[in-house]
């Protein structure tokens, strides 16, 4: 079978992807700070020059890695929502996924390291802020798709709940990373589901108790 020859653009993209994949593997093994450009180029089978013809530096690769990881997280959330059910069932399922580690990412340690790097590099920090805000925006919009009165059920609305869910995910991933035996089983997801149910019920009760315009 005759193989189709790659164009220059296709060869360049192939080289870029190989360097990217090598960087991801070395970052996860050694961490960003301990990884050199030579480490990445060597793991990919290319020269230092080939690396710099595709990326501006390690932080450029890291930013793209986190961008792809953020997109994957959004796709995972969307897939869970698309399983359907009542709004209560979908919300409980989302909370359970955040609580039991279904949404955990193997890149989480790199997110932590990226936060430290952002304190030293304003430009990189700005790129990281954009990723975080895009993720929060996506989560809050997804919440509004299946909880139509989300902005009334929780103080601060769907945006506040999105921040809470992201904080929950980050916090539990950190705990699991430090001690895998600390958070296990269904205790945490069950507790979180009960808490969400209580908050939702409490907010509904408060809304119902508010005097209507006719009563005023």
C-alpha cells in the first residue's frame, strides 16, 4: 500500500504533537521545575532547536497542556449531564462525580505547580486566570441548563455554586494526592449529596416564605 506523503504543515504538526506528548510525560514524572528543555527534546527524539521552533519555552507547553486538560474536564462534565434524569438527579450525579474522584485529573499536580509559577510570571499567571475563568463560566452555564432556577436556589446563584464545586474538586484531589486512604468509599459523596439537597430545600423554603407583591 502506498503511503500518502505528509505536507510540510502536517509534518510540523506531527513534530509538535510528539514534543507535546513527551513534555507531558516528563512533567508528570519529574515536575515542571525539574524538567529541562533538553529533557523534553530528548524524550521526543528531537533537538533543542526543534523544541524552540514549536514552543517558546516550558511554560508555553505547560499552558497548552493545562488548556487541553481544562477542555477535557468540561467534556467530562457535559457527558455526565447528558445522561439525563430530573434536575435533582443530575445535580446529585454531578456532585457525586466531584466528590468521588471521577473528575480527578492526572495533571492536577501540574495545576498546583502552575499556580506557584504564576506568582513569578505575570504573563503566565494571566493565561492561567483565563483558563480558570473559562472553566467556571462553563460549569455555571451547565448548571443553568438543568437547574432552571439555579440563580434563586443558592446564595450567589449558579456562579457561586460553580466556584464551590471547583473548590470541592481541587480540595479533594489535593487530599487524595497527599493520602489516598483519607478519602475513600461513598461517605464523602453521600454527605455532599445530602448537603446539596438541604441547601436546595432551604433556599426553596426561603423563597416560598418571601411575601409576594400582592401581600405587601
